[in-house]
């Protein structure tokens, strides 16, 4: 091979290794896709992915016989997200919620706000964790739409089960929620009729 081809192959090999291995040279079970496809991933994508990889034994839907609820997944990753600088929902009480304004009213007070699982002020990054209802309950569509109108949200991270296990006619079945969510994102971000105002990261756990 010529020097240019050699260099290209080396670059591709390094990229593949970076995406396949995390600290300790352990293969990662966590997947991610970013949108639009024409831009490189946001600089913080891998460190967020690593949070889920570090907790994969507890939350990973490929290995667990029964997946956790979204609240349970959030409780597991909350300390690591806070360490990254995220404000994270602490519970179901009103004061524990994280909200992003949609409109500002009298004296600059938020007139309408939507809840979000976590928000990073410096990165202007919102994060939502979904579980069983991510695909079959249409939660991903709610997340995509609400993020459209949140103030100062430039990146949305949607964390989706790689597979949701459920019973269908008494038989075990798996809904490929991550793959389904990525297919929707591909359609939205790849269509000429739609220009999304934020970047999207879909993490499969």
C-alpha cells in the first residue's frame, strides 16, 4: 500500500479501537450514535458513554433478565453524572426536579417549563433516561419534541435500552429500542424538510 493508504488504515484502526474499548481495555457493551451524521460527536459524548459503561453490570439490558425502571437507572448513574457537572433529578418531589424553561413571562420568570432528567449548564446538554416505555410507550418522541422548545439546549442525550424484554402471547420477546430510536433519528436528521435546532446523542445501554 502507498503511504497515504497506510496512514488512512492506521487512523481507521485507532478510531475503531477507541470506540470498542474503554479504560482497562475492556470491550464496551454500551453503544452510541450521534446526529447529524455529518458532524463528529460532541466532545463530551465518550465521557457520558463511559458513565454507562462503568455501571453496565447493574443497568445493562443485554445481560439483565429483567431491566430496571428509568428511575432506577438514573439512581445508579446519578453520582457519576454529577461528577461530570450535570444537575440531576434527585427524586419525585417538586424541589427535586430539573426543569428547563420554554417561555419567560413577567419579570423574566419562566412561564412554562419542561422536566428533564439531567442538564449540564456549560455544555448546554440535556439528558433523558428511558426504560421500558422508550419505544413501545413512545417516550422517545416526547423527548425529541420537548427538547425542540427548551431554552439553551444545544445537545440532547437520549439513553435507551439496547433491548426491552417483555411477554408476547406468553412468549419472551425483545424490543430493540436502541436500534428503533436510531432509525427514527436517522429519518429526522437525514430529511431535507427538517432542520433540528439541537444535536442528538443516542446511547444504548
